[in-house]
C-alpha cells in the first residue's frame, strides 16, 4: 500500500472524528436526505473544488464536473444530473464555473492530438469557431486564452438555458436562475461574468448584449 493511499484513508478517519466532535448528529442528519439550493457545473480539474471555493457544507451543493465545464446537448450524464437537480431537488440556482488556466480550453486552441479526449475537445473548438474573429484579433496569447475561457463559460450558460429541462421549468413558473462564473487559480476569487438568466426574456436580452 502506497503512503499516499494510506494517508487518504487515515485522513477520512480524522475527518469523521472532527465532524462528530463538532456535531454528534452530523452524519445522521446528512443521511436523512439532501435539499441543496445550487447545482454546480464545473471543470474536472483537481484544483477547483466546488464546496471549498464557496465555503459550503456537504449537502448544500449538487455537483457535476467534466473537462472544461461543458454543457453538451447529447451528454446524458450532464442532462441526468440537471434533470434531477431541477425537477427533484428543485434547485434555485445553476452555476457554470470555469477557471483560468483550463487545460481543456488550452487544448482546444491547439492542433495537437492528445487521444480520445480529442472528441470532447471538439465541442470547445466549436466555441472558438463561433468567436474566432474576435479571439484571433487578440495579440497577447495569455489574454486570448483567458478571453476564450470566459467565452466558453458564457456559451455553456446559453446552451444550458436552451435545454428542454430548463425550458420546461421556466414554462412551469419554476424559480431557476443560471449564472456564469470564472475562478482564478492564482487568487482564489470567483468573478461573476454577468450572464445571470432566469427566463427566456432575460436570455434574449443577455444573448443580444453578450459581446
């Protein structure tokens, strides 16, 4: 058994002991069910832990993660999570959170083949194609990269709003608001990208003003 593997098992025991010392009923209460007000769609990057970033406890955030925080209309995993969050858990907010320095977005800016992930990266390349005139006009590579990360998040929020799940919720008068955030790895802060949408009327307005 490797030292790291043993360490994480020991860490679990310490976490349980610390949690029970603060609240003897901690795990009993968690086992009763979950009523999180938020669905977080984020990147799989290990440096972007949803709960820690926003200071929430277990049970307060429902989480879906994939490479580059994508909302792909054919991704049954993401759609299943979204459907459960909206229609069963009745979440009030859905946040798509990207992060600067995203490896998936970086790969989409390059032409190198990196294996099966190429098929997933194609979805991100589509975002670049939509905005290539603007992005190609940015001379500084770091600025172009950061801008692409931001545009990718915005496009995922728009795609999220167009899903049948969110559309049905809005038609039924359900209170569901969508948001786009960026997380700074080198600062720890999140930035609201001002794509906050809670109806088709707001979607049309934000979509027209997105550039």
